[in-house]
């Protein structure tokens, strides 16, 4: 497993001085980016070959949110390639080895000329060393959206929501939906199912359904097709 070390910054914490879920997600995303860059499989490599990895789903399980100034290790490892799909695990732990959070993710490799799925080239498959899957309770990728929810105010995609692929970054989608959580809701698991890319000036129509200890938010286009479905538990 690939690791890098860090220290929880003030800018990454909430009003209680704990790491936010979105900052945790950013740590995981950065870890996979560092891993790919160190293997020579990073942004420049993908851009030259007109390829891009697009996130299809997240499952993040939190045992404890680290506090301001706490030193942490963040790790990642791919465990499966199947056709155009790649699966990755993530972990955040303390210096002493306490597991703070684990995650599972599924990624799709796309050809940016056609925006259709494509299989990884052989040199990419050879560069990544597959590991055993982490021991965690793996949830389904698909997220059921409950009936009886409510519609919320439209969100317009701004420049600060975009990443290097010029679409809404997966973490910014989660950040948007966290605005719908009740006060004092402590997130122990987050799942996200990404369905469609959103670009600058797109309008997102939120639909939010609450159940006991569970909230599901779907951000949809004007025709009702979801960009993303996010579940908090």
C-alpha cells in the first residue's frame, strides 16, 4: 500500500476542531493522485494519451475524526482491474496505527476524445501493484433514493467547483449535499454514486429524503436525471 504522512490543518477542521468529511475525502483523492504521479501514471501521462479516470462511486466509513494538529498517515492501493474499471481502497490512520477511516472506490477509465470507456493500456496495468482488499463491510455501489423527499433550491455550478478535467470534482458534489444534513448529524458512513458529469453553469436540482439516521440527496438536471446520489448514515 502506498502511504504519505500529514498533519491535520486548521483549514481542514470544523467548528469542533475535527477533520471534516470533505477534507477526509480530499486526503484520499490526493493520496491516489500522489500514488499515480510517483508511478509516472499521473495527470501528464493521462493527458498525453487522452485518458481520464472518473470516479464512479465512494464508500467511506469513519471510526473517528482526527483533531487539529494530529499527525496521520494516508494510504491507498488498487485491488482490481476489470475491463475499463479500477477498484481502490483507502485508509487513514494515526502514527500509532489506529484506524481512523477506511474507504472503497470504483473508477472508470474514459477516452477524452469520445468520452467512452476504454481498457487501461498494458503499461498502466504493469505499473500498479494490486493488493488484497481491505477488511471492511462493503456496501453495494447502487444507492436507492427513498420516496417522499423534498426539493431544495437550485445550485448553479461555479468555477471553484471544477477540477483539472473541467467538471465538478467528486468532493465538491459531496460538499454541496452536506448542506442538507440536520444539525449535529455525525457522519459515520458516506456513499456516493456518480452518474453524470456536471460542467460550468449547469443547474443542479437537489432532491433530499430523510429517514432515521439516514439522509439521501440526489442532485439532478432539469429533466430529472441524476448527476450524483449521496447517502449519509
